[in-house]
C-alpha cells in the first residue's frame, strides 16, 4: 500500500524540520535536559506542531506505550481531564517519562481548561504536557502563562521550495519550475498541503498534465457547488447533502478552496452583512483538516454551518 508523502517524509530529527527557527531553542533545551514540563506549540495548520511534538517525545525517552496523543476536537470535556489526572501519576511503562500531546487544545471546554490548569500546577517530574493549537487566544491566559510557548510559522517561498526539492531528490523525481511555483502558491505555507499536492502529481510525467491536475476543474466545480449551497440565505440541509453525495474529489483539497472562497467573502462584506457572518461560520467550521476524517469530516463541517444558528 502506498504511503502518503506527508507521512513517509515526516521529519524524525529537529534538523530535518524546514523553516522553523524555534528548533534551535528546542534542541538546546533538550540537550541541557531543561525542556519544560508544559509547552505550547501555536501556529497554522499543517506546519509542524505535531511533528515537533513527536520528535520531542522521542528525545525525552518516552516509549510509544507512554505517549498519549489526544485530539480535543473529539475529547474536549471534563471527563478527559479527569482521566489524565487519574493516570498521570502512574510510572512509565517502557521509557523514562510519560508524554501527553493535546492537539487542538483550544477546543477544550471552559470547564475542562480550568480543571487542566490545576494539573499544570502540579505536574509530576516524569510527565510532560505538549499542547498544540491554531488558536492560542482561545486558551485561558493562566494556561498560556504556565506553558513555554513555541511559535510555529508557515513556510515562506524559499523554505517551501527547499521542501519540494528535498522531497524530489529523495523520491528521485523532477518537477519543472512552473510546477514547483504553483505548488508553493497553492500550498499557502503549509508543509503538509504542499506534500499532498506533490502526491497528486508525481505519478504523471507531463508538466502540462501536472499543472492541469493542480488546478483540476472538477475540484473547483465541486467546491463551488458546496459554497453555493452553504451561502444561500436559508440553506437547506437536504440540498447540501445532495451535493455532498455527488462529491468525488479529495475532501482536503475541497476544504482549501472553500476556505479561500469564504475568506474572500469575509473581506469584501461589511461586518453585519449576512454573507459576512456566514463566511465566518464557514471558516470556523472548516478550519480543521480532513486528512483523517475525510468525507465524513466534510459532511460534518457543512452540517455545523447549516445548524450553527440553531445552537
């Protein structure tokens, strides 16, 4: 079975991570055995927060059995925090420490954040908490101040180009400069998105076909159909569901196009305009990736937009 490029070439060492100046600081902390027991990685989606956390986990001599990776989009309530509190005092099973990677940490409920704050105040020496978020401002200030913050940034043009050419060398493939430039443009600074785009074209030799695939009309058409259904004055779930049933394109590619469309609407409209409000709702519902949830994630995001007013 083929392994996606973003999984196959996930960095295993800090020096392999492209475009993140914070790796020098992290490396120094780890070598001096002074890495903080509570850290916060903040920055755009797909730019390396989880990758850095997994590298740190290995450097801290944390075994897989002692590594807990939790996405707060799925576990965001007080029960999750209680579970952490009840198990964090247990001794490591295979390594020296236990590590919790709490992804999308900003989605923890208010009650859960307050309970988690107490855990951060009394963390055992063998326990490390790594919080990752695209929206650090949604975390309690008291949580942020108890964590050492590492800012993760989107890749600039040069770093994006370096990433693409590095992968090309490893995969023993060649891409023309025009193709590379368009991958960088469509990737919008996300290392993961860049590799997804590369994955979609590396089996094709003809540069013209590669460019056509990058700007695939079917993907744009399906994204436009979804946007039209969502941006109706009174959208009907049945109509949106009918559009979703006919979707054949990669949900993550659709998400990027839908976000781009919604962002353009948001910036053009007045704050109190109905379309502007709807654009914000779309951006808020589509901000998390669909790499794991795939079409179900796309459907759930659309459902959330339709019924956000009724909550």
